[in-house]
C-alpha cells in the first residue's frame, strides 16, 4: 500500500484539506493518506466549512504531530508551506517529496466572508493539485 503524507505548520487548514481530498480521490485499498504539522494547532472551522461546500467532510479530522513511524516506509510527502519543507524530517531512500508553496488561508484578514474567499481559493488549488497527483500516481 502506498502511503501519502501532507505536512504543513499547524495541520489546521492546508494539509487537512489535502488529506480530505486525497482520501476522497485516492483508492483506499491502494493508498493510506494522513496529514500532520510541525507545530500542530487545531482544525480550522473555515477549512471544514469550505470543504463541506465541496461535499467533503473533514469535521472529524484533527491536528496531529508528524509521526516518525509513519515516515519509515512513506511513498510520498507533500509539504504545503515553507516551514514544513524546511523542517521536514529526513525521508527514507526511495521516498518522494513534493513542495506545494501555498498561502496560509488562516492568515487571511477581513470579514468572515472575505476570509472564506481566500479559503476557497486555496481549497480549489489543492483540489486541482490532488487531481493532477492522482492522475500521475494511478497511471
């Protein structure tokens, strides 16, 4: 079974969104999908909301620290911010690493409606990249 790991700083938005989409689009009998953070915080409720808008429920997910045991036979690690890339643990030989430099929607300023616009933009970009990754990995 291939193992995918999505990492960011707080494991509150971007990596949670990526985990949600990967669990939806990657066959569960072929892929194990997880996310984690270098400094886990808590699941952002706006991330939950924008994912529900697209039919993906991440409300039961929670922020987690990076699990060294899971990394031992990892297939692919995707870092979603510079902090995660810079603090990514050493990967085993043969493991793939991708870096998706995405803005942190939790840093958006303004009204809830204005922040939701940013969350949706990041969500849509992550979805686009997950679908492209799926096409590449399931050939």
